[in-house]
């Protein structure tokens, strides 16, 4: 993909510093899966829930007691965890990401809730904020009756890597 803008480690680290973003330690795997899988020039990051400091940041359902703002906060935390997993898988070098190919976000919600894109935009915004143009991606935002550990949001991503 020669049309993708270049990114370097210094630029990404500068963005993280500029925006006061500290990537967390990647959350420990809770069940029988691996957090990332690399192959054929891609890095697949498993769905990340909004773990922060060992706890779920936002629990419950949007439209059922969880506000849009709290859902966005959860989506942002999920995206931070995706980037933390990616950084660990890429030996600490997020500049190896050449494109963010696809992001999928699940929103635990009531049947009457329809603002899934507004929730998942918080994750999309974080990817672009940290990775620049390389962070722009195709996306799917899905409503779900429940998510693991009663979390409000889950996000995964697929990256093109060198």
C-alpha cells in the first residue's frame, strides 16, 4: 500500500506525549485465546474490553443506565488497550503499523439504542490521534445484548504491518 502515509516511532511517541496519553500495560488474557496474531503482513488484535487498572471501567448497557459519554469513555479505553496489545506484539514499535485496516466495535445496549457509531467514534478518534492518517480505517459498529464481564464496549482491530 504505497499510498499510505509514513509514520515513525518518534512521531507516534510525540503524539502520545502531546496528548498526555500513557498506553496501559496490556490487559492479561482472561480466557482461552491469544491477544494478537501476526501473519501475512497483518496484525490481528483480539477484542479488548475497557480494562483500566485491573477493573472494567464501564459496565452495563447503553440505553439502560450507561450514558453515551460513558460509552465513549469505554470505547476510548478499549482502543488504548488495542494499541497496548499491538505495541507489545510489535516489540514496542507502533511505527511498524502501516495502515489500520479494520476496526470492529461492539456496544452492549438495549434494543432501543441506535447510537453505536457515536460510541465507537471515540475509539476511531483515538486511533487517528495516536497514529495519524495511518489510523484511519474501515469500521463496523454493532449493538449487542451483552458483552463479556458485563462491559459496555469491546473493540478489536486489524493492522497492516511491516
